C-alpha cells in the first residue's frame, strides 16, 4: 500500500490513499512529526463584518475568506455571532450523553435499514478511511430537519421535489427521552449554525465575484449533517485484529464547507501542500471552517478541499462538533462561470448534490469491502 522513499538527502515519505469526488486518490505524506500550524497557514478571520450593513465591509471579509480558501482551505472565524451559552450548552450536554452507560446510548443507535440516518454510533464502529482502521470515537449525528429551521415555517410548504430528500425523524429524541436537555441544546446549536452557514454562503459568493445572493436559493433547503464526536478518556477495547490507533481517519469533507467547534484538548491535524501534517490547535472563541469537495468542484479547483484527521492525545477526553453544510440534495450545479478563467475550461460536469453524495458514499462502502482496514498506510 505505501512505499517509503529511501533517498538519504530527502525526508522519508509514505503514500496515503483517500476517497475523493471521483476515484480514490493518493497523497505523498512526510514522515516527520506533526508541527503546530503557523498563523499565516491557518488565519483567524474576524467575520463581524459579514453582518455589516455596508457591502464594502462584507466584500472585505469575503476577500480574506477567499484567500484562505484558495491557500489551504482552512481558517478560523472569530466574532461569528453564535452565543457562548449555546456552544457551552451543546458541549456539556454532549459530554453528559456520551458518559452514560453503553446500553442506554444504544437505544439511540442509528438504524439505516429503517431509513434512519440520525442517532448514535458506538466506539470503533466507523472507518472514515478504511486503510487506517477503525476510528477511535463515538458519534451522535442529526440530519437536517426543516421542522427546526427558523427560516422554514411550515414544512408542508416545502416543494415536493425538495421535500422528498428531507428527513423528518424524531427517533433520536424519542430514544434519548431520559435527557430532554440533549434535544434542547442541540436544536439551539443547530439553529445558530444554520444562520451562520447561510451568512458564510453569501460571503463565499462575494469572494467568487458573484452577486451576494447568487447561491441563496440552493441552500434554502440545505443538505446538513450535525455531528458530535466523542473521543473517550478511557477507550474501550478496539475490535479484534486492530493493530494501530487512529482517532479519526484521514479524509476530505463531502459538501460545501464545514463549521467545526473543538474543545481545548486539541487533535485536529491538517495536511498542508508540502505533505506535512500540521496541528490546527484550538483557538478560544473561534470555529474552524474548512472547504469541502463540492465547493472545490464548482470553483474549478480554485478553492481547496484539504485532507485532515483527528489524533487526540492519549488518555484525554475530547469533544468536537462539526456542522456539514451543502446545497439541497435536489439542487444541481456545475462549475461557476466566474471560476473559469480566459482560455480555461470547466474541469467538472454539472451534477446534482444527491448524485455526488451518493457517489462518495458508494465509494467508501466499496473501499471498505476490499480492505481489512489494517493495511500499512
């Protein structure tokens, strides 16, 4: 799977295999220890101007976002407008949920065979990168439910072509009825992130020299997944045959962009253009935003969907909350005209969000079936 380079004058490298928007791809990775990211590599952007009545202010912050999106595809955002109390509530309630006994948590286990895509997954039950083995985490996920979208109003008013892709699923809350504060805290967090994601979508449009509202209609009924990641302090016994510890495998995200909150423990690692793993250390008061594959696709590779993973410190409990944001599954999009320069051509065909997400999901399933998950990588 991997071949190390043996040149005396060059650092050793390995080949890392990844799922992508097309076929699996490989990246060359330096075998040097991860280092902390420099401020110039993952900038902190004050986005308070996103909410300014001045279009000049909004364009100024959009330029900063565009620069970061084209450089490494990761940046921190401060003054984002999500109340501290909402974030703290989601974090503390997540801890309380995951610290319950396994039998209680399994009441909320995801049941794909029943069409349920929201709920709990136990420790080491996922392999985001099959070559790297089972992820050493537990998760609780919640897919977009228009019932809780403040901009939606009456869900029955959603057009049928969009409605058929929207899951209205109360089963995660019914299965966690012993702690109703979980639903209250996560709905509040979800609603705050919806508003932030829509504001950022307008910033991305401006950054691409498009009208500010150019993409608004495509996120009216968005494809969203909110996820609680929990890396326990005392890990359960991993599956038989697992030979190497990985907190969460190397990957890129599917959708437009991700808004990530992480606690103070640290563990996010990003693969820079030199093939070096760098630590995306927690910065108090910020979210991390990273570009997804679909945004890279529609910008003709102008913006970068960057490989990342989680390697939590051994023996440290950790929580992270990613909010994955994309166009509605019923929407279609090709390469944006403003991203095709003179003499260039679009690199990608138009595709629907649903087709794209389904393709990525199928690739991971196929890949997972062809490997035991423990090959050297």
